[in-house]
C-alpha cells in the first residue's frame, strides 16, 4: 500500500535539541533544510550550520576571494532571517570536496565540539559530486561516533525516492522564500528558489489539503545503517505481499489446482 512506501502524515519537528547542519555550498543549508532550521531555531533548539565549500568553482583565481566573500554574505543574510546565528565556513574548494579520511575526521571533530543529537547532511543519492561526497562522509562519521546520534539526509538537486519523514513547513514557507531570495548571485544563473518551492509543494502530495509545503528527509536513528533500514523495508513489503496472497480468496480457491499440478510434475519427472 502507498502509505507503507511514503509517509501519509507530516511531522511538526524532526526530534532533536541540538542540530548540526552540514551544507556543501552557501545556499544548500536553506534550499535543502531551511524549513527544519527555521522550525528548530524558533523552538529554541541549538542549531549550528557548517558550509564546507567556498562556492567559487567558476571564478578565476583573482576573483575567488571576492566571490567567496559575496556568497558568505548571502548565507549570513539568510541566517539572520532564519534566526540561528552565523554559519561556520570551512572554505574547501567548490567541486573539490572528497569523501576521504581528513573530511570524515573533520566532521567527527565538529560533532565532538558541538555535541548534536541530530546531524543534517545531503542525501547520498544526490548527483552533484560535492553533495554526494559530503553526505557519504557524514554517514561514515555518524556511523562510527561514540555516542547515539541520528542523521537526517535532505534533498536538493535530486528528489529522494523513499523519504521516511515529511516535515510540515506550511507556516514557514514565506520565511524560507525570504531566505532563499538572499542568494541573488545564484538565482541569476538558475531560479533554484522556484525549483525548491515546487519540490516542497510536491512533497505535500500525500499529506492532504491543510499542508501546503513540506520538506522530505531520510532519517537514520542511532544504531541503524542505511542498508539495514532499506533491507528491513523491503522485507516488510514482501511479507505483507505474501500475507495478502495467502489470505486471498483466489489463493485458497486455487489450492487444489496447485496441488494437482505438483502431483502431475512428480509423475512426469
């Protein structure tokens, strides 16, 4: 059934008191999980945002410093609207983020310093190499951390196929739009704000008319692995399908025919 594959109810908050947000570029923290940041900041939860790259991929060497400063100013302006403080900038090269041991260790150190109970990172099904690398590194850091820690993967450029949490941001959508409007340099290239607004609207497909905007996440709780969660979901689906078949009229009525077919095969083998 559909409700077993995607949530048919939205949640008001993800469930944490200290949220660490990892964003690959200045703007992903708003496009991907701006509603979650707004929600938890408004509730008084501690929110810390780390933007890992300088966002200056297309710039000539002499322009990188000024372009990086401009993009940081845009994220600072968005942060003021969302009310969580100021982001931390790591300044890694745009399109140069690599899922390697130094990045995993740096994320691990950031977790140890901030002590979150929830880490937000890009989905590992994103296609942008920086998104994919950061999401994979975050998954590794969280998986091997010494105390219980949840990971929520968010979507930006690729809609997730099987989110397990839909966050209702209907009351926050106007402020998220204001925050997205801060990224004027990026919106000149592509109207990402319109794409994200459409994605957040689409995510209400299963939530009824009262929810007008939602963000999708895949939440891994302490002790869960991505493979284990996916395997369990598939096992549950198969079991439910089997139960439906076994309890169906057609299955019961056809039992004698199946028995006769087995008898015939045994006679001819």
